[in-house]
C-alpha cells in the first residue's frame, strides 16, 4: 500500500465515524400551542342575562290580510336556572302598517307583547339549539283593525308564544349572538296569528 | 337596560294612540227631483264627547274668571283633541264623475252654515255663499273607481279657529263678512278676520261635521274620524247622554242677520 492510499482510507473511516455518531438538529418552538377548536361550554357565564333583539313581526291569516310586515324590537331579561333551562321575561314592540279598505288608508299601529317564557337549551360546543315558549299579554295600540273585524272592542288579548332558534357563543364567556323565530297566537283577535323572526345579542353575567 | 325601561314606559303610556270612529253610514248622491243631475248628499257626524263632572264645570267657570273672558270657556277644546278625517268616494256610475267633498258643521256653541251668510243687501251677482270650512278641489273620478283623501289634524285645528271667529267673535262684529276673511286665510300666515277674538281665548274644538258631497254622477262617500284624545274627554259612540248636541243644526251665539 502506498502512503497516499493509506491516508485516503483513514480519512474515509474518520468521516464515517463522525456521521454515525452526530446528533440530529432540533427546531426551536417559537409559537404558543394552537387553542382547542371549541371553548369549553362549561366555562360560559351562567346566571342572570339580558338580550336585545331586532327583527320583524308578520301577521298571518285574517290579521295578515290587513297588515304589512313590521319592524320589531325586543328585550329579554332572565336567569339560567340550569345549563339546559332558562326562565325569561320578554317585552317586544313592533310597528306595522295597516292595509285597510278605503277610507282608512296610510295608517299604522304598534303591537306590544309582554311575555313570560321558558327556554330549553341543547349546547353543542359553541352552538346551542333552543326551544322556547310561554304566555303573554299582547296589545295593539289602536282600534284600527276593528273596522275589518280583527279586534273587537278591546286592544288587549291573551297570547301564547312558541318558537326556537340557534345561539352561537363568542370567545368572550359573557356574550352570544343568535337567530330566533316565534309563533304568536293572539286568542281574542279574529285570525290572530303572527310570526316573529329576530337576531339578538345576549349578555350573561 | 335603560333603553328597555324607556321602551316599557312608552309602551305603558300608549304614546297618545288614536281612536278610529266609524261613520254613521255612507253618504250617497241621488238623482235630483227636478232638473236632472244629482242632488248634493249630506251627512252629520258628531264627535262623542263625555259630559264634564261637577268639579270640571267649576274649573271651567274659574278659568273664565281667571282669563277674564266675556263668554263661556268651552268644554270640548281644540287643544284637547287632534282630529283627522279620512274619506273615500267611489264612483258607482258608468261615466267619470266630478266630485267635491266639503265639511262644515260647528263647535259645541253653534254651527256654520255657509248659505246663511249670503248678504241679501249685496248686488245680485255678489250674493254668493262664503266658502266651506274644509273642502277638496274638484276630483275627477273614473267610472267604478275610488278616490281617497284626508283632512289633516292641522286642517281641523284651523277650522276650529275659524269657527270660533264665525260663531262667537266675528271681526268688527260683522258676522256676514267674517267667514270670507277667516276661511280664505291660514291663521299662521294672516290673522285677518281673527281680530274679534279676546286675548287668552280658549278655542273650542270642531266637533260637529256636516259633510256635503256634490257630484254630477252617482257616488258614495265613506269616512272615518281619527281622534287623539289628550285629556280623556272622548266617549264611546255608543254611550248615552253625551255632551255635544246631535241636533241637525245648532244656532250659533252670533248668528248672521236674517234677510
């Protein structure tokens, strides 16, 4: 063996030993771990709540014949008794145009609803399906619908409210937003059926 | 929360919502007995105002003394009510019709009847009746169609003021001339004809409505009286023993001189 060949073999052996014993390099962690895909619903606030809503009220049947859909505003104040049950007071007001036969043209009126309700809830991660219902006192602001025999002497009526919707919890534990729709039966009004649909913002303390 | 409470308070007070009073029946033109054409049709509607209680009567007397008014203070005052009259006229004929809707009537003290204010001493061509308190332009209504309109709240406030001048305090004591002056002028533009009203006068409301429909065809008029009652003086139309007389005509305290 020549001296040059012995030197080349020694170099190759040294490199092989170096590669085989070298440790792998590790990347440095510079970001926080990703949050879980959904917050824990158990950490959502629970207790007294208030919500404000805006939407529409549409009369159906005979009352719907003589009224146009109106804009509605409402407030709900309540308490989460359990994760699956709320009790709430609901006040809603809506302004509608009356579309009556002549001579009463261009008239409008307001509908007020004062209700006591319960809400059943099913929480699925950040979403919540709910059903709600209750009893109410409904009031129309004038006797404008009396001429067409929808109201009869009194502007007040006992009512039943039933509906449901979808709630979406924000990342803030106090706030959620949602969509809801309710059916309202106005017992003393002829053809007194109505639907409300609303979006809301809810704060739970 | 505060907005909710305000909303509740507004809802509870009712925001002075109107009451709609339906007509006593349609007013329909009929063929004239003589000369062809159609005779004007008339109908009277009297606002149902409740009678004052004893203490309210006493308060009116006290107010008269306090304001040093020469005449009684009205019970049904213009400021007590905001009144609007909605009307519709349907042409029942096969040809188009030209229609005029007019409203006269009066306050609790007396009526204004334009035909009574023709000056018998004037030249024959000047013997024209003064205008109606409220009237429309001539309306052309196609066969079988309906036209609607409104005498607004401010129109009824103005007619109440005009009636006060005509029936109790004519300008310069000239009962015949006053209707021409006050009806032709809006009081917010010109006070012509209102010089006879005492200072601090309490204006009576226009509470009797004499409707006249003049048409050259067979038409029918419907109306509805919308009232916002500010002081709880409106009664139900079905109530008995109401305040304002329902007589066909009510002679005013200052009547025009008889011919």
